[in-house]
C-alpha cells in the first residue's frame, strides 16, 4: 500500500483519500494484481461510477408514485423483514400514463 502511495506521489496522481482507507486500496490493488497503473484506473472508474449512480436519481413520475401512497414500508415482521404495503387503488390516479412506463417506474422506485 505504501508503494502504491509512493507511485501516486511520484507521478503527481491524486485520488479522493478521504473516501478510501488502506483496506479499500488493498482491494483495488488485489483486483489489478498489484499493477499500480491499472489500480489507479480502477479507482478512477469507481469514483466516476459512484458519482453517477449514488444516490440514485428519482424521476418525477417515481416521486409522484411515492407521494401518492401507492407503496410504502410499514414496520417489520417478527423476523425483522420490512413490511411493504402496496395500495393498488392509488394506481387509478395514473390511468392516463403508458402502462409499460408506469410498470418500469414502479420497479425503479
């Protein structure tokens, strides 16, 4: 790990140090078989992916579905699994929408 950090310093390369501790750097090093150039590329790809996908972006339709009360979580059962309540009558508010689009948005939410 210290050799990789030296490699970064020698080549004036940076990465978000606050987001990666030594165990995560080791994971990236192991995946790239300790090839420092590939490790740096993997870290950059991961950071780029994380910026694009986390947190997930909700569409306006998805937000409207959630606010309509169509589906919500109501506590947990005795095995601590979430209880998801689905209210199909709330879908009547969305009868003007394309059914395929509506189905895909329900899955995303």
